C-alpha cells in the first residue's frame, strides 16, 4: 500500500477589517486595506509622544489611550472632541504630549525623537 500525502486545508473567512492609525487607540473599521512593505498603509503611523521623556505612549502604560479613537493625524477623545492640538491632548492625559508622525524610514511602531509635530 502506498502512503498518501496528507494535506490539510482550512478556509479563512475575514469578517471585518480594522486599522489603527494612532498607536494604542481604538481602530477604524474599513472596507478594504492597502499594504506596503511596512504592512497596512496608515496603521500605527501616529503616536502620542510624552514631551518629558520623548517616548511614544502605549496603552499598557497609559490605559486612557484605549478609550480614544485614532484617525489620520487626529484623535477622538472619550468626550467626543476630535483634535490634534497638543494642549487638548495634554489636558486629557494630564501630561505634556504631542501627536507625532512615525518617520518615513522607520517601521510603523518605531518613532524617532524630534519627528514632525502635527500641531505646529
């Protein structure tokens, strides 16, 4: 008796697509996604930088971020206000922050200190 090769196939069904423009905030449901060499275009290309430490904030360390909704260069706060203003974002989080863009030559989750501040 000849051994038959074993093949296992699983069908994957995509029910929803999301992208997360601002690191550690809620994402956006989208109908389609575009990919480039860095992954999903527009995904985690922004982050909130702590101006004291220079670090990009994460939801693990600042859980309040998980209650905001990230957009392209904007954040919708839990109050419903949509902003990119450093003063409004800082007042919400109780620390000095700015919305920072990921450097074009960096992976989407790595941010360089001094990256462009969109509120300028």
